[in-house]
């Protein structure tokens, strides 16, 4: 449920709710990632507002991997629909990777999972990077 909550705040956005959703999402982030996220997302927020961009998730496949040291890497294959200036966009497949750290739950972070990193890329570029990493591993063997 925590992952779906984070995804809803991160992806299900439009020009009237993006500031509030991202502010809520920042409550779940480490302080170092909060400032990086804020500065990296400024241009995207302006685009959403100026171009009347709307995005929403329609399907996800979630794969968490626990490292045994309190960290979780979650890879999400997401289908995202949207509109731009009222025109329907082609659905797109993206891969969203969340780096999470298990922490004590608090009033602000009731899930007990702190976001350390969020990476969003097209499914196609993610596959290319994964294939390249696999080739490097095979070459070392």
C-alpha cells in the first residue's frame, strides 16, 4: 500500500494538484533527497502548469527487492496515460525505481519507508540499460 500511495502522489498529477501532491510526497523523503527532488522537479512542475499536462497511472507491476540491511529497491513497470492541453496522449510504459529505507513510523511517515531516491525512465531506455549491465556482468565472468 505504501508504494501505491507514493506512486499516486508522484504520477497522478495535474496543474491544480501537483504542488500539493509533491509537498505531501516530500514528507516521506530523506532531507537530502527532499532538496534534490525539489530542485530537479521545478522545470517539470512548470511544464505541467503551463502546458496543462495531466498524468495518471492505469496499471502497475511492482517488484520489491530487500537487501537485508533495511533498504528496499522497488522497480515498478507503470502504464501512464495523460492529456496535454486537453488532448489525449498515447499511453506510455515507464519504469519507476524507488530506493527506500526502513525507518520507525512517525506522524508524517506512517508507512515507515523513507524515500531515498526516485528514478523515472521510459521502459525502452530501462531495458537498454539493464541489457548493458547484464553484458558487463557476463564479461566479468
